[in-house]
C-alpha cells in the first residue's frame, strides 16, 4: 500500500507491519500498582541522655480509591542529632494493625534537609516479607518533622512528624 501526500510517495506498509510488535510489547508491560497510601502521625520525646527519641503514633492507610484498608499504631526509637533533628534513615517502623497483626517497613535510603527546626524527609524502603499486610511492597516516603529545640545548641526535646508512605507492589 502506498500513500501520496503533496506529491510525495510514502510507503506505509512497513509502518503498519511494525504496529503489532509495539502492541504486543505494551501488553506485556505491567506498570507498578499502588497497593496503599499510609499516613503516619508521630510524636517523639527525647530519652534523656541517650541521643534518641522514643516515637509513638498512628497509621492509617487507604487504597487507590481512597477507601480505608488498615489502621493501627506504631512505636520506635530514632537516633537523632541534637542540633539538626535529622533522624537515622537506615531504620525500621513496625505498625501494629487494629486486627492484631503487624507489618514492618525498613528504610534503606533517605535524605533529610533541616532548616529552622523543620526537617523534610524523602526515603525509600520496603515492607518486610514476613509482614501481615503489604508484604514485599516497595515504599516511597515523604514527610516533615518539627521539634522544640531543633537547630539550637540545647538540642531536641520533642519532635512531631507526619510521614506519607506510598506502598507499591
């Protein structure tokens, strides 16, 4: 089949012959699926003289349609610099779900930027394979923390944080 366009002859048959290959390749590609988006709200208080914050808080998760799928609580210790209030991002958080089960998120890489007592966090990680919910999911996290004493010589006293996790299977 040939097509003329403004006096130029175009060969279209080879173009159409390639279309099935492109369709077939795209049919095999499966984009990642968001399993859930979870919001963790936490509060931490300095464990006197230890260089860590004892964090506790709540976790709520929704699916891609915004329907609640899980809720629970968490507790963890975080090593935090006294003057910067930036935490150890090679850490983990275990959420105890309201149904009595648990899931653990391990953070492998992260970046913290601190200015005027507010820390912004971007971190990646995964839900451990032995977790009850979201096992094996990849985690992309963003969050903020603010604290009394962050960024001053006296150091931290308390920290409030919000962390949003995107769980991808």
